[in-house]
């Protein structure tokens, strides 16, 4: 099962700059709005960590005092006093580092939660075209793995890049104050280490981004395999899926090994070069002590300070690696957050501008005029990622469904029926023309208001991991109760729910796969009608039902359709007969409109479509 890499992996979604060309610092600075509310505690934690780290640098000075004083003078009491000082310094350092961890734990958990909440909220507002392009596993990895990396970065590398820099600077000053010649010896590897870090940062950034994208691909494959487990088992494709998973895992393993090789290289460099410098300083310092130009205590303090700086220096590679991973995680997070959400503003199109009077709000006045009902005026639609010169999916659609009328939409496979129905609740935006509800242009309405007026039921019903009642009442106002639920279930002939273990409180499981296709479709239909919608758009809502259940649903549905304006995609003649009129969609255009019997006489294509379906229905009845 193929997977698709994140569409925005190579180029910023705002069209300004490819992600690869941004520095890690510039990427990480985008976290500031989330960090700002907790900046005081993070700053306090950084100060506490600096004090704790510098407290550790006092220990070599105490050792110098002990060696040159009590030890040289053979004073036992002085040695015990020095040991007490060392103990107190060690305890103080441990307490301060513990305080730092306490300061950052709660606020950073809050930052991660806020970012995850913003991501989820933003995903709900993004258009369908965005979700069509992006694999769900890529979005999932951004909301889980990437945010975990960011929390870890804010908790550790962000603080310790500062702490270790200050520690190294203070330690070098202490060593230069002890003996400047030995200090210069230890400073010799500084330039080579900086060059190695610069090269590492450039290479590791690319590999880290590649690994995170591959984790998203692997997540997508696992998710698809779990959701499609019936297909995999039914067609015996578990081996091919296992091979696909193994291949992606092998690719990710190779990328992780490349990261490990880079880390091994920088660790080897920044460990070996300072160790060589410490060895040279030890030899030179020993000669100076033997010559009497340097005290033994000073050499002990110098070497103790140098050894105390080993961790701050050696951790540079580890901290840089975590920072690069956090920078790429930030880029991946904001690739989604930068995507333009749905807005209530009038979308740009190549349609002629309409006058203000033409867009006048007519909804409250009730709709018996010629502008009432659902109207498509010169509607053209082309998918956003299609080439500008390509043939539109829908072209010059003119269709009027009068107030209280039910219109059946019939057409061959690929004629654009589902796309047309998706335009009414603005799941997609028209490329040209306009759609009106009782005379009001839908693009002039807030989306929440529009979708409160229009209820939809799709051919592929989607249910959530919740109770039956919760799934159905998603289509109703918050004030809806048990009576509304019972009425909707009766219309959809979904009385089977009362035989479930916990009735309407029974959890249907992920995607509702614990139910049959017909049961899921009936619950989706109940969800569409539960709120007594003013406009109803049904995309072949009865396709999964047997003919007997279909007849019962149609009888109940007639009563619902009598009080609403409805557009119903129909494939079966029995569904067509629910409608007052029928529209034939062919090649992206409405080619005929009339009653079922009129089109049977006047449209050869319609008669051909219905004749095949009539024969099929008769075979099913037999």
C-alpha cells in the first residue's frame, strides 16, 4: 500500500521560503508565542541551572585550598573542614538542579498541550482539499512525536545550551586565572570543534527531517493497515503489507543509522580533541610543578576544572542533535499551522461580480418567491491542485430546486454527482458561479450558519468511537433530546440499535466497523435528519440497504422530505421515485431536468441508466 510523503516537506506552505533554507534558530523562534506565557519560569530555571553549574566549578577551588593548605600543612582539621565544604557544594548543586526540573515540568507540559490543542483546532478548520492531499499518518506524527520532541527541547537542550556555554566560559576564565599558559593549551581545540559542529549541524538537519517524514509515512501505513484489516485478510494481502512495512522500516532504520554515524563522528571529535588538550596540559603542568613554578594545588584545581568542563563540551553534539530535531519538528508543525483555513470571506473566482442586491439575505422571510430553495447559477468547479487549463469537473451548472421540493440527481460513474453535493455545505469552494439558499449566496454566510441549515449524508458513512446516540445527535442542535433521537432512528429504520448490548449508549467502535454497512448507513441517515434541517443533501443514502429495508426507509423518508428542500443522489429507480423532479448530470453538466417519466421518454441516456438499474432491482427482488 503506497504512502505519500508530506506535501509541504520541501516548500513552506506560505510560499515564502523552503523549509530547508531556514536556520534552526529561525525555525525555533516561531515557538515564542507558546513559550511567552511561561517565560518567567523558564528564565528562572535557566538562572538556577547556571548557578548550579557554576557551583560545581567552585569545587576545584576548594580542592586547591585543601591541597595547598591543610594537606601541605598536614592539618587534619582543615582537611575535614574542606571535606564539609565539598559536601555542602555537592548538595547545593543537586538541590538546584532538582529545582530547575520542578520549574520547567508543569509549564512545558502546558505548552505541549496548548500546541496540540491549536493543531487539532486548526485541522478542523482546514478545507477538505488539504485533507485530501495530506496522509493522515503525517498529521498524526506532527501532533504526537514532533510535539514530544519540542517539549524535550524546551525542557533540556534550550536551557543547557545556555548553561553549558556560561559554564565553559566561566571555567575557561578560572583556568586562565590559574595559569594562562595551560589555559591556552586547553583552548587550542576550540576552533576545530566549532568547525566540526558547523558541519554536523548542516548534515544532521537534513537527515533528521528525512527521518521524521519517514516516521509519518510508517504511521500512515500502520493506520491504513489497521483500518483496512478486513480487506487485507479477505484478499490474503498480509504478506505484501508486511513487505511494505518491512521496506519502510528498513528505510527508516537506514536513516536512523545515518543519524547515529553523524552523532558518533561529532562525539569522537569533540571528545578526542579536548582529551588530547587535557593530556598535554597535564604533562606541561607536571613539569611546571617539578620546576617549582606552579603549586600542586593549582595544578589539581586546573585539572579538576578541565575535567568538570568535559560534560559541557561533550554534550554539545547531543544538544545540537536535539536542537536540530526540534527545529525540523517545528517546521513540520508550522507547515500545517501555516495552511490557510476555511474562511467566511467570499472566495475568489472567475465569475462576474454579483450586485449587492443579488446577494441580499432572504432566508428569514420564507421562500415562496422564484429565488427560494436551492439554486446553482453558472457553477463551475475545478479542484484546487488541478492545472488551470484542465477541463473542470463541473461546468456551467444551472439548477433550481424549489422550496420544499426534492430533486434526484442521476448520472453515470464519474459524472460529478458527489462533487456537486459537496459544494452546497462548502466542503469545496466553487471555481465560478454561485449557489444560493432561498436567495442568499452561501459564500456570504458564516460557515457555521450555513452548515446549521444544510444537513448531509454521504454514501460512505463515517461513525466515531462513541455511542450510537452520540453519533446520531452530532447532526442536531445541543438542545436535541431523546425524542429527537427516537424520531430520527425511526425514519432511518434503525430500530436495530435497541437490540445492542447497551441500546443507544452502545459504543460502535472505530469507524463503526462493529456494524454492518447497511446499519452504518442508516445511522448516517438518522444523523442527517435528526435536526429537522431546512436543506438536505443526501449522496446515495440507501445504497447499502436491502430492498425490503429500503422500502421501509423510503416510506418514512417521504414524510421528512415533504417539509424540506432536498437534493438526493440516486442510483436506484426506487430512490428516484422519492423525488418530485430528476436532474441528469452528464460530463459535468446538467443535460436534462424533468420528472422520472418525462426523462424516460425524452432522454436516451437517462432511460439507459434507469433500465440497467431496473433490471438489477428486479433480479434482487427475485
